[in-house]
């Protein structure tokens, strides 16, 4: 790597002799815009068997997010890869999908979705420091900047959060921001895993991160998107069929022209077209929210989608999913159990959301009623969640007695004791 590359990080390490700080990040960074330099980065990942990664992208201009930068850190250096100059990153993506290489990210959902979309590869051996922080009792979900400050005492500048990452050349401020977002991830990982190991929770965090390696997670099903549109529950079945056809057309058209869905037609416009399906092109213009250019560009497609929705046989029309409420007594039980779950999470210094949700508890009550525990995949009934809370919640559902003590002068202020035979 180029030893002459300088960065604000380098200059601080080399020149600030009066206030030395422990090195917690790679000693240099480099802008990667050529394939031979990318080969060097990949070789470095191979040697260290681990890396950290972060992406800068613009999500609001196109159907799929525009990848603008890829930041990679190893134990030796930090690298800013320019996908505009170097669009073929398959060599890197293959390493993200290599189960023998640890890949560290923070709040990994969107980044991994983009990597999978661009490469077709399913990421492997992922550790999300946001999840790790939650299990370490630092808070969940916790932003990267706050985690870095809490764990390593480092404060970074976030003024470039909404910068245009497609501008070239990159400014010094953009480069520093990009490096800061990735160069501390491996030190954070080392500190978090050491703390989690002492707490006996490292396996919990690793188990939770395994959700990222499930291929089904990356399979996007858009067939029921029409049910997510606010106001669609008030439509008749026939009009719901028109909405389904319009949503399918809009998704296909947005993908074709690579534009955001709502730039094709807004949700409100779709609803208006469904409430009064147009019979001819001129009727589209009666919808107040539709623009003349949308009629010109999409009018034929809109009319075809409406026609397809109106032709669906009655028996095949979509039905709004049943929202059958559970019996009042089961709602009451779930309310009580969710309060217990909050107490168990508080005792363990975990965010309740990491352990389970109100819906999870309601599902547990239903599973008990239907006697389906043996075949259930509900997370609360398996693994560390069952050991921490699920087993006690199940005992409570099964009628085993327990004692609650509430004392605002104590911490925890609420304690729960299950009976000896629970």
C-alpha cells in the first residue's frame, strides 16, 4: 500500500505527541479506484481472516439504492473503494460471502441487502455491532457514534451524514467521515466480544446475527405490497383487485426505469384510481393528484393494469387478511405476560425488543391454547430467549404460581419469583 497516503487520522497519530491516545484504528487509509489496488485489499482480508465494512449510498433517487462508496477496514488499514470508478466488486463481495472470513458491520440490514442485490451472494459469518451492543446492555438500537463514544471514548464528526456521495472528487471532509465510519469497527468488535464473553452472552449475539446468513431473508416478495398501502382496508374486493394490479404494474415500471415507486404514482393516487376505476384514458386526469406528465408517460400502463384488475374473476379476487382478534381473556393474559417479559429483560439489562414483542407473547398464548409447542418456531420458545424468559412465561401460562414484589426504593423495582414447582 502507498506509504505516502496521509489522512487526518495519520497526522493526529504522528504529530499529537503532547496528548497521545491509544491506537484503536488502522494506521492509514487509501482511496481504491483500480482493480490491482482492490486485489491488494482482498489479499489483506485473506491474511487477517476478518474485515469491517460500511456502505455509503443514496436510497431516495432510484428504485434500488445507488451505491456511492464502500469502506473496508482490516487490522492493517482502512480503504475507501470508489464503485463509480470501479463498478466490478465481485472479488470483494465473494469475501463477504466466505464463511471463513468474519465480517463486522453496524446496523447491517440495509448494507447487506444492497450487497446481496448487487452480487447475488448470501453474506456469511456476520457480526452486527448494534446487536452486540444490545446484548452488552449498552442500549438497542444504538447509533454508531454513540456506541463508539460509550465503548472507546471516541467522538466523530457526523456533519457529512446527508452529503452527496456521488460528487467527485471527494472532499477531505467526506473522506474523513467515510473512514471514521469503518476504521473503528474492528476495535469495537474486539471490545464487545470480550465483554459479551465475560457476561456469557457472546453466543446470544452470534445466534442473533445468524439471521443475516439465511438466504430466504434476501428473497423479496412484492405480491402483497398492495395490502401495505394506507387506506386499502376500506376498499371492496373488486377495488382491492384493481389496487393489486396497479401495485404490480407500478413495481415493474419503477424497476424498469429505475425510479422510486412514489415517483411513478403516489399511494394516494393509486387509491383514488381504485375507488373510481377509469374506463378510458381521459378519466385518469380527473384524479387531482396526478400530473400531466404521468398521464403521458404511464397512462397506457395504468389503463392496462386497471383493466386487468377489473377482469379478475370474483372467486380469485384478493381478500383482506382476517384480523380476527384473540379472545379478551387471551389478550388479558398476554398483557400480563408482556409486563413480566419487561421485568425479565430489565433484570438482564437487555432491551425488551431483543427478547420479544407484544405480538410474540400473544402468539405464545395461542400456541399454548392449540397445544403446538413442539412444532412451534416462535423464538421465545427456543434458545437463549427460552432460557431467559420463555420458560418462566410458559410456566405462568400453565398456571404455575409466582410472586411479584414492587418497591420503588429498590433496583430492580419489580421482582418476580416463580414457585419451586414451576
